[in-house]
């Protein structure tokens, strides 16, 4: 957002990082501001001690921009004036304070002055007026728990795609935004594989990996029955040595589908099982341990169990639908060493908003493959579909016929 205008009043704002400065500016002006420059400054502390590096951004408000009638109103008093007043109050206070016995009081006063300054800046620098349609769309996206960056991208796209006159047609904008959300969702296509098809599901604890791996096995059996094929030869292996009762739980599932469950506690165990089954099994399903996404040591150890020559597994990352966006980003980054093919979204029946999932997968350029929405192993695993997510958008008036025409099976 840079331009060459030189006659626009330039103001300043500071925060702990450039991202925080941009967030403050967005809250005050929406997208109607231009960053002119930035520099590192020292902030806080006492008499030069304990100071931290902050970022100071110079910016201007985009008043009079022909593309946006709803630009920010020029504040009567600038944040720069308030900062200068704050510094003067601070210096006056330091001169009057006895340094030796009033450190606690000083810290309290500084905190109060900074809090008051923030409130004053927020009240003085009024956010740029947005067209009601854009504002409503942003509110709906936030209600669906889309991330700030995703909402910002949609807002920018609306502004560049619709004239001011066209923005008055909310229904048309809404329908277009739903289309854009659908286009942002990537579903990995099914592919043919040679036996044995090795399926590995990884992910943090508590996302339902064991239940999901069983659903995969059951689905393969049921698909064969429906097609009147011979029942597949399956092998289920668990390398989950952390959760109490993990082996017993998956063994009961194995009994239901007539498949013995084997346990691998070392690379040699895994190699032996694979050598025994690779020429006779149609599929090998591997259930893994659940660790905190920050437990890189155990995640690395678990990965070493799967480094078997010829294994060539399909690795799926399993995440719960209700996981917060920041946690999702962390999970995806820490399980990246497994080179997972796609994401399985579990426990969809426990969440009503999927903006977090859609936003983060789009940002990370990851695809979905399956969703689970219940505990029944015989029917609660199905292929993910764009339409499933669009029809569950809260507050949006979704045209079902239109999205099925656009995103339905061809």
C-alpha cells in the first residue's frame, strides 16, 4: 500500500512489531491507510534501563481516494501529538520522583499513562468508514472464525472487484464471497494405488486417530462388499506406546472386522511386519502415538519407526475441527517432517464453524481428503467436499443450487 502522494499528512504509530502496528492501523482505518516508512525505536524502561526495541511506523490516511468514498475522517488531534504529550508527562514525572524509593510507583504510573495513551489514540483516530456491505461481510467471516489475514484478503478482493455502486447489491457480493471461499478450499483427489496400500495417520493427542484408522479399514471392507469383490486382506499395526489401553482399544476394533492387530515398538518390529505382509496384504493401516505438537523429540522418534525401505505410505495429518487457528498452524508446521499428503478433519460434529480450518489450510497450501463426524466406525468417515463446508457457513445465505453447479461432481 505505497503511493507517491506527498501532500498527505504523515502520522506515526508504534508497537512491539510491524504486524502489531498493521493490526492497530487496520482497527483504526480499515484498509484506508498507507505505510510511509518504519524504524526501530527504544520503548519503556526507566532512565534508559530495561528498554525494548519497538517498531515505529509512519503512515497517512487515504482521504480523497477516488476508489474509496468511505475514507477515514482526519482526526483533530494526531497520535503523534498524544505521544509527545505522553513523553512530556513521563519526563516531568521522572524529575519529580525520588528514584531510590519510588520504582514501583513509577512502573505503575508508566503503565497507566501507556494505557491511557492507547485509549486516546483509539478514540481520536477513528476507523475509516467502510461500506456497509464490506463491514457486514467481515462480520460474517469473523463469526465463522476465519483468520484476520483471510478476512483482510477477502476485503481487498471485494474492493478491487466491485464498484461503489455495485457494493449496494449485498446479495451479489455475498454470493461472490461464498464462491471465493469455495475456491480457497483444496480437496485432494482419490488415486489408484498398488497393494499393499500403506495408510499412516499422524497428529496430536485427542483428535481421534485410532478411531479414524479403524474407519478406514471398515470402509475398505464395506466398499468391497458393495462392489461384490473378494474381501481385502488387511493388516493393522499400532505404534502407539504412549496412551494407556491404546492396543486394547484398536484390538477390539480389529476383532470386529476380523483382522488381527500387531504392535510395533521398534524399527525392527515394523520392518519385520512389513516384510511379512507386503506380498499378501491389500492394505496396511498404521496407528501412531499422539504427542503435543511441540514435542519434537518424540515426533522425530516416531517418524524413524516409519523409515522402512519400500513402505511408501500415504500419510494423513489428523486435526480436530474445533482446533484454534494458531494451534492448527503450529500442528501443521511440527508434523511437516512426515510429508503428509493431506489433512483429515475429525470431530466435525463437535464444531459449527470451519473458518479456522479453511483459512489455515489455504495459508499453508494444504488439501483436505476426509472428514469424520461421529463415533460410528461403519459410516462416519467420508470424502471431504467443498459443498459440505459452504452449506455450513453461519449467517451466509448460501445458494445451494448455485454452489452445487459450481463445485459439484462433474
